[in-house]
């Protein structure tokens, strides 16, 4: 009984320490890499010749994967992706780069 009580206590403590994980809807997905950064980071990296290309490549991968897994041809060329994300991020600095990329994908369908 003590072991069960300890397990319940740990589950409650862990859940309280990680409320975002506990509250995540079933249809969400994990994001790795540059997509986890705030849009303010994208904007700050615009003039950084080392970091900005990495951000852009992450978005290219996201857009490519979205097209593959949705089974659709997204109507954009690579030159249209960066300006869209830059404008979105300048207007929504607290959002994530993933949110900017997802909004781009939504407009391309």
C-alpha cells in the first residue's frame, strides 16, 4: 500500500511539474530544433549569417514534410517561404517558428 501511495504521489508531483505535457491535446505533435524558438528569435537571426540559414532550412523541412504527409503539392517555391515567415514573425513575435510555418502551409493548400 505504501508503494502505491508513493507512486500516486510521484504521479501527481510529476504532473504538476509538467502541466503543459499533462494538458496537451491528443492531436498535437512534438517539435524539435529551430521550430521550438519564438518568432522573435527568427527576427533577431535575420542579420545573423550563421543562424538564419539554419532557421530557414528548418522551415523548408517542415513545409516539405507537410506536403509529403498531407499528400498534396503545396503551391510555393522556396523564394516565397522566407518572406512569409519573416512577415508572420515580425507581426507575431511571441508565437513559435512552427506556428509561422504551419500558417504558411495552411495558406498554400
